[in-house]
């Protein structure tokens, strides 16, 4: 069965909190801050094994994440040499028979800021997070994207732009989810940077819930 490209996200410099979150949640080879990183999401999910095989055989990249679901599959690979990561991406695109622009254009499914979060709300989020803890009174930025892997770009650019804390990120599944916290001004800057990054990507429109590459 042929695979279709849903998300293709190249990060030139993985930010410290983002790298730490990957180390906390992944079972692969951990990245360090500053390495180049590539997230690829395809459909159907089981085809992600062949995709990873192609990337590893063609280059020296190492994988941190491999997620296999029935509908979608996602990998993250990284290397300190940006050229290796770019070459891995090219090898995958050639294998899939597509160009980078054939990816699905990211869609923002939910975008909200909760200001001066209440103590009980902060407590319940802290129970389920894998990153930093949110404190009562801080602002909380929540973002959802479709396809899911694009949330990695939003998180990385938001961390570059503002002094914020990464609470949680989920870059796989039906939707990607990001939780960030900080003071009001920095959260506003993080939100702007995340949205700008997503809107800057070229791709094919996802309409009616159907992948245009299929």
C-alpha cells in the first residue's frame, strides 16, 4: 500500500525545553539542544517503519520517536549536522514519490489563552503533564493542530520567541496538542510566533477530513 505525506517539519535548532520533553517521553535516541530535527507523519500508520528504514539507510540520523497507529504514523530523527537531516528528508520524499510542498497544510483546530489560571485548574494540568509545572496565576497557551506533527514546529518557534515554560506537547494522533505557560506578555509573544510559523508553511489543503495525497 502506498503511503501519503501528511506532515513534514524540519527544525534547524531544537530548543532546550523541546529537546528535554522528547527525552522524557520517547524511547529512542535522545536529542540534545541545538541539533537539527525532522518530524514526518504519513498515512497509513504501519508504513512509517519503511519510511524510517529509508532515512536510516541513507544517512547518519538517529531516531527519537516512532509512533505507529492504524491511521497515521510519525517519526522524529535528528543529527548535529543539518545536512544529514536534510538528506534524510530528501530520501524519504523520494521514496514516497512526493515533494515537500505535497504535505498537508497545517490547520489550527484550537487556539486559546487562559489568563491567570486558577489553582485547581493548574493542579489538574500538573498531574498529567510531562514538562514544566504551571503555577496558579500564570497564563496558559493551548494549541491544537491537524495534522498532529506540526505542533512540534509551533512549540519550537514559540520557545525561541519568548520566555515561556513548555508544559506538554503531543505531536501524534488525530490532533497535535501544545500547552505552554508563563506571564501574560510572554505567552502572547509565544502564541504569535507559533501561529506565524504554522501559517508560513506551504502545503495542500485538508478538506472534508480527507488526505489530498491519498
